[in-house]
């Protein structure tokens, strides 16, 4: 059972591209905020994994090196990996709403949902991020976020046209009219 707990924690932490706290890992594993006892158990497990050099402590959070995460992903079937990514996306989206209100968590939620092939959730997070970024005139970041999600989002999915337009408009505002035109030409062929 001890090894199973280590495996669960390592796999769940591996889907995150940014550090995650023991409470965050517990939340992901539970699908909801965890109680203090569960968080303490996860914290003990993360310490074991750190001693094995599988996790790295970053402040009060934990991070899995990308090459380790890549290796872990090969040991898990694709369906389970997508499920773990979806749980991570749900946690990061929850964190944006209830704790951090941070762009970093929103970006991570979007990336996790893309990895989980949860297209509608990825598009919803991306549109929320872009709306917030536009208010703060973060045009370069708007173009980058829209472009990143559009690389994976199927064109027939909800939000694709809105995101493509947001990216093109950001490119126009930045003076990259050829990039904007390219995006609009791609949209026209769909």
C-alpha cells in the first residue's frame, strides 16, 4: 500500500508543469479539497519521493523534473494519464476561483485540460484568461495564450473561432498583420 501511495502521488504530481503543494496534490487525488489528515499523509509521501530524487521541493510546493515526468507518463496508460491531467486542470481552475486568482494557475489549468483532451474546459479557461489579459492590455500574452491553445484545439470545438479571432486581433494590435491574415485565412477554410 505504501508503494501504491507513492505511485499515486508521483503520477499526479508529474502531470503538473509547475510546482504543486501537498494540499494541491491531495485535492487532485480527491477531486475536492482534502482534510488536514490527508494533506499530512501526502506531505509525508512527497518527502519520501524527494529522498528518492523523484520530487524537488520548491518553497512549500513540489515539482517533478520534466524528464522524470516524461518517464512516469510512459508507465501509465493513456486513459489514466488523461484522467490525472483532467484532475489537475480541475484543481488549477478551482484554485484560480478560490485561492490564487493567478494567471499562472489559469495557464496550467488550460494546459492540463488540453493534455486531458477536455477541449471545452480548455477553451473556457483560455477565453477567461484572454478576457482578463485584455483588460490589462497584455496583448503579447493574449496572442501567445490563444496561439498555444489553438495548436491543439480541434476547429469544430466550442471557442475555437473566438480564440482565433482574439489571436488575430492581438496580432493586428501588435503590428503583425500578416500573422493575423494567416489566422483569418485558416479560419475561412474551416
